[in-house]
C-alpha cells in the first residue's frame, strides 16, 4: 500500500540546493516512506517526544522530519 506524501515548499527549496548524491539519498528515503511510513528496521527513524505521530530520519548531517497522518 502506497501512502501519499506532501512536501512543504521550503523543504523542496532546500532539497534543490543539495548535491546530487544527497538528492538521490533523500529521494530513496521518500520512496521508502511511501511504502512504510515508520520503517524502524530500514532507516534511522526516531519518534519525536512531545508530538503525536511526528518522526525524524537521519541521513548523515541531514534530518528529515515528517508526520504520519
């Protein structure tokens, strides 16, 4: 089952400025999140404290914060 993903404009602008290798890595993470919104076993996913259904994925020095709705 594929999930819908909405990306904020600011996140898109930031992603456009990344080098090609990082862009590919972010794209790969987005593809994984479309299939499984909380892939604890595949990625470095941590639930953020104080929020309902908000997680972050770490890619080296880059953090992707997302909410599951």
